[in-house]
C-alpha cells in the first residue's frame, strides 16, 4: 500500500480493511474477511481470504461474490461456512459453504429474511433470522413480507420499548434462532421471543445439543435487562440460567466439556454508582455462579476458552491498550505485551492463539501468538500503511493528584523551530479509551495536514481502574472536563507544540465534551462537534435506549451537566455535524444546537444572517457517517474549517457540496 494514503482521501477510503477472522480447531487454516470498495466506490464489499498461519506466504482470495461475504466459521471437517449477501441493497444473507477438499461454494440454507450470527458445533448450524410476529411458518413469513413490500408499507405497531436501535427501526419482525444440520433444513428453535434476542450474544455447546444466549427481559416503566438462558436445540425448551436483578449479563462462552458457561456481568448503574464489569462462571450441574477473577480492577470482554478447558482468554482495556489476558485458577496473567488492542481472539489445540491486532500505528491485521510465551508473529493479509508521523505518550497530574495520560500523534517535522498546531480529539463512549486504530476516526489524516493530534483518556475512560470511572460518573462537566484541560496544558507546554493555534474535536460523548468546552473556555480557535449531546433533558428520553442513560442521568445530573445552558458563553466558531439516521444521539440535538448557536450564542448570526459557525448535515447517514463518499466529505469539510480558524488559511470545499 502506498505510504501516501493519508495525503489522498481517495486512496485512504479505498484501502482494504480486515474485519473478521476464522481459524480451524488445530490452527492449520486461517481465513480473514477483507472489505474493499465496490467498482462504483459507493460502498464496501467483503471477501474471504486464505491466510498462511505460518506467516510466510501471501494471502489468497477465496470468494468473489458481487455483493460480498462475511462471518466466516470453520466446521469440524475443515469446510468453511460463511454468509453471502443477496445484493448490495438487500441486507439478507444466505449461508454458504466452501468444501475443504476443494470445489465450488454451495448454498447451505436460505430464507427471505436472511441469516446472521453464524455458529457451528458438531455438524450443526445455529444462526439468527428475523420473523414477523404472526408468521407460524416460513411460507407465511414470506407472504407477509411480500405483502408489506409490494404495498410499500413500512408502518410498525409497537406495544413496548425500545422501538429503534442505533440507525434502524425495530420491528415488526424480530430476531429468532434457527438450527439445523449442515446438510439439512434450518428450523426455528425459539418461540414468543419478541425483542428478547435483539443484539443477542450466544454460543453453541460442543456437542451441538444446546445454546446459551442472552435474553432481554422487558420491565415496568419502559426498562429492560438481560438474563442468560439455555435453549435445547431438539425441543426448543428454554431454561433461565442467570437472572440477576442487579446486573446485565452477556458474552456467554460454553466450556469445551460442556459443563459450564462463562459470561460477563455488568452491574446496573444508578445516578451515584458507575457500572462494574466482571467475569463469571455458571456450572450446569449445581447452578453455582463464581467470580473467575475476584479483585481484578479491569473490565473483561469477549471470553474465549482454552481448548483444554484450563482457563479463559479475555481482552480488557488497560492504560491505553487492550491486551489479551489469561484467566486461570482465580488469577489473571497478561499474555500480550504490546501497545496494541486485540479482537476476534481464537484458540487452537496446538498451543497457538490467533487474533486481529491493531494499534495507533497499524490497522487491524491477523497475528499468531504462542500461548506459552506470548511470542507474536504477524500474518500476511493486506499491506499495512506507514503512518505519516510519530506516536508518543504524555501524562500529567490533576489538582486532585490523579494521573491522566494520552497518545500524541506528531508530524515528522514538529520541533521547537517548527511548532505544530494542536488538535484535541475527545473519544466517545463515554466508557471507552483511545487504544486502537479506527478507519473512521483516524488522527493520521490530520497529522498529514501538519497538526499534532492529542488523544486523551479523561475520567470515565476505561483501562485505568474502577475508581477512575467512578470519578467522572454523573459529573460529565467536572472531572472529564478538567482532565482534558490538564492534559492539553501538558501538551502545549511541549516545545514542539504551538499553543497559539489549537482546536478541539469530538464525536458522540466526545461531541458532548466539545460542546461543554465551547461554553466553558475560549482557549481554542475552532471546535468540531459530531453527533453530539446538547440538551440532556431532551436527549435522555429521545435516545434509542433511554432507560440505560437515565440510570445515570437523573434530572439533577442533566441540569448540572447540560451544555445548552451555557450557549451564551460560546464565542468560538463551531462546526456542527449530524446524520439524520442517528438514533443514539437523535438529530434534534444537532438541530437545536445549530439554532441556539445562531440565536443565543456569544457568536450569533449578524443582521444579514452570516455566521462563523457551520452545520454539515447528512440526511441518509447514521451516528458514524459510513458511506465512503460521505466520509470523504466529512474530512474535507473538517480540513477546511480547521484551516480557516486555526491556520488562517483558505481550503476549498468539495465541489460535490454544490
């Protein structure tokens, strides 16, 4: 890959991206999913590639479907199963297989609604598919779908909550689990599910006889929580395993001998108490639940059993990284020792672990890790770009003595003689960390323009212990804000940073913080706020999962921390960006922010309606702005806005804006 992709947005958005990983039980075969632009450069299409597990040979492309493939999983015989999409416009996917012995790929199972979440065990497939509530057969489901489609009916009658999620409407069809042999008919194994399997995580027992899945239980006052249930594949009988009134549970992983299941427990929050995440185990025989890592002050996720059942691998944010940890006999040992974050972790019988590795210097790529030593070997999948600068860490101590750290991405020529302007980039979440590569929110595109980009983890960030999260809980405008200002002070104190040319930017909760910053300091020359929370009393009831946010966002918290109450104090030019299909932070937040900036801020529109503020609106985009052509425009407008207000330069806007 050309090292100049960060100087050319067309090259950048066209760069291939590794998105998924499949490994045989013995580690002899590795397959990755790679997304690339289609011929019209309008969307990304996935394909499956065979990767040499020794890391010596280049990858070989396996699939060439026009609409793309995803979700690879190996069967016991070595056959590769995957989802092939019907078309670029239709989201439905059929299940296909590619024989290990060679030959053409063949359809294994298909239905009008398509499948997702493919799992295999003991020659049996389990997958998810949507079913209309009154349909008792596949034929009836297809008839009703055709009736709605031909009649151009998109109305949905709801009787509960929620009604939408992230960027799509929920209902009238709801997810169900289907199961069947690899060479037989798939049949539904869930009944009366409602929205219980929305965003469910599940695992299949090694013998293929039962499934353990999350199950969302609705409650009074439009709330919901998740429990863990066991579903018998043959009968569909459902048994509740873990029903914890004080927590949500998820990410079940059944042990190799089928005797227990590990899962992640996250406590239900209150306005006073932040969540706490722990790794738990449920034994099927006695129904006993135990904490596998008592006292561990990190938040484990995505548990995977070692093949011999002696322990569990998890990933957890840790000091700006996300290493793999081994949990065994009540203790936790770090397996990887890099500045990276890991996903899609898979174990083998041969003592190797495979995963996708990423950091702020490299995008996701497959690696093989020796379990006994932690030795890591990159595997060849796609070419990795050279970043156009250097990455370092900075940290500071706040007034209360708390350590706050950040990544700092610097242009190669930054020095005391050529000071770089600073861009403070605030992460979303707020429960998250700047610890891994993002193709969508990439600091190197700004570094290539000459900016130093500061990526801090303020209070509420994960990877620094429970107290660090609790410190900012319900106090969004306090410690998270003062932490950001303290680490910015540490950055501008460097001899290679120009403290007279600075900007701030953030998306989602980072956009909230950008709005809060705008109303509480004029130290920045420009502020970019994307998909941002503005009026908390308005946001709370209108977001897609209001009950989750209102666990923390009491009326008092909303008043104390709402940026809209400080609009009159905003004197910094702001670029507001929002997508209309954003249901997590509804478009009303962006529209209200825009109107109040022009009518009430300290930098309002003049008598002829002119303003230094800008609104970039995407009618068809969601929380992230994902279409490649729109992501390109997003960066072009941000470049132009920052150049004008930080550098004092004029950069042309894209012609496609008219």
